[in-house]
C-alpha cells in the first residue's frame, strides 16, 4: 500500500510499504477520507515529538476489508470511523471510564501508525460504525467534533448560557455546534481571520468578533448585559489568548481549555478568586465518538461546511503547508 510516512521532522515520504497483517481482534480498513489536524502540523514541524518512521494522521474513515476471527463489532464491507484513542482498559483511570487520560494511553498517528495511508489496522475497540447518512468525509470530521463534544460535556454549559469561543479553527467551529447542542443561548465566536468568522456565523454563532478590529472584552460585556460570559471555551491554543481571558468570564464562570499552547501562558489570578472562576483542562476525547456521530447525523452534516480543500493523499505536505499558512479550514486527504 502507499502511505505518508514521517521520516524525520519536516520530511514526509509518500511511498510503498507493506499492507498491515491483522491479528485476531483487529480490523483492516481501507481509508476513504482523512483530514489534517493541527496536531499533525505540530508533529510535522517537530514541535511535538514522535518516534519515526511513523505513518501520520488520526482523523479518518473508511471501509472494513478484512477481520480477525475474534472480531464481532463490525463486518467486511461496513463503513467505519477510526477511533484513534488506544487505552489499556485496566489502569485506574480506565476503570472509572476516563479512557482519555489512561496511564498507558497511545494515539493512532502518534504512538501507532495512522490514517494517512491506503489501509490501517486497528483493534475492534478502535472502530465506530459510520451511519449511512454521513459521508466518508464527514466520518473523518467525527474525531475533531468528539474533542469539542468531550470538552463541552466536561465543562458543562448552563441552559441558555452565553458561551464565548476563542478561536474559530476546526475545533472552535466544532465547539459552536457542541455548545448549541448542550443548550447554549448566545454563542460568541472570536478569531482574527474573517473567513473563519463567516463560517462561524454559518455554523450558528450569533456574534462574531475580530480582535484586530474591536475590543473583545467590550463586546463580550456588551452582549452579556455587562456580566461577562457564563462559559469561555479556549480553542485557539494561543498563549496570548489567556492574557485577558478571565476578564471575559462572568461571576461563577467557567473557562474550558481545548487549545494547547506549546509555550507557557501567563494570566492574572485575581479574577479567579474574585469571581470564583473554574479552569477546566481537557484532553482529546473519551471513546464517545458515538455521541458525536449521533449529533452530526441529526444536523445533516452541517459540519462539512468546514471542508475547504480536497487533495490526493500524495499531496499531504502541500496540505500541511496550507494549514501552517492559515489557508482553508479542514483539508481532506483522499487516498
Ligand atoms: Zn485531531
Ligand atoms: Zn488505562
């Protein structure tokens, strides 16, 4: 099969490798769509270390083409989504259902070979059936959407509460839909790129704010009757975003972290005490792709508006460069 292999930071080779051989509980999937995530770009740039050579990619869907004899969950011919979190099932966190913070956690495309290939083999726990209403491309978006669903579930949104989302990249956009589904009232989307803000409105944000053109704090206060937002979702991953974040939150508010700054962040602690704010850390998603799939199905694939480009898998580096330059939102790779 052909695969996109990271041989060292900055170098991806698209070449012929052996198709994986499956074991008893494993499923062989022919990848039909895979999308590029910000994490892939960090890995490509060498800012996130992985053992090489590694087939990259963790957002993908495809068709089951072969099964081990122990597989009961899916059949040959089934359309599936790859659930990339690999957990041990026996550590303390796994035993209480918090698989995403498993002590022996691994991830497809990081510690195991990924979806930027014609085929992938995974354990049957790492596949989720793709409902017929959703396309393979939408299937690839289930994983990033699950990240937003997990964060919103973990943080909790008060009914009709005002939610300010920092960053309108793929995860910030997914967070709009997740917040709405969880009962949010007004959603404010904040991003310096106009094309992203346009998409944020299409996905249901009532208010969009460009920090280059307006004072974010003034506008958040204006739209909340001077109170501040009930929930802030940080999905930009920019250390800068944390600076004034507590000033955007109302009393008793919550700040949900999804974006992952790769540098230290600095913020004023005083408002946390004065307003009894909560800062809630989030790590990826649980194995709850099912919930995300259900939501996507109900919304008729609204999230596919995020797909701005489609490239053949061999052009993966071109796709990475587009993400680095902030061109496009979700780039779909088609093997
Ligand atoms: Zn991702
Ligand atoms: Zn575990």
